[in-house]
C-alpha cells in the first residue's frame, strides 16, 4: 500500500439509507467507496485512493495534487 493516500482528504458520511459510511475523496474525481463501520470506511478509502492513483498512472492520466490546508493557529 502506498503512503501517498495519507495526503488526500476523505469525506466520511453516514448514510441512513445504505446503513453504511460513504467515503468520498474530493481531489480524485469519482473516487468513492463505503464501509459498514467507520474503521472499515477509512481502510477502504485508503485502498480506493491507492487504486485510483494506480489506474490513473496505468492510463497515463494526470494525478491531481492533494489539497494543502494552511495552518490556522
């Protein structure tokens, strides 16, 4: 597993309809997954990021950079 996934944002939301946590990676178009527990959702989110990046590289597509947040302290 790549350490690169640690630099991307994950939005994790509970879906009452699906009874699962839905994970969206805003920087990577179409990169979404889910998990029945929060921990599973995080793990699957990291796997989805790695898979997205692998597929983009294989297809010669550009990989968007992770968002960088300014320190607000």
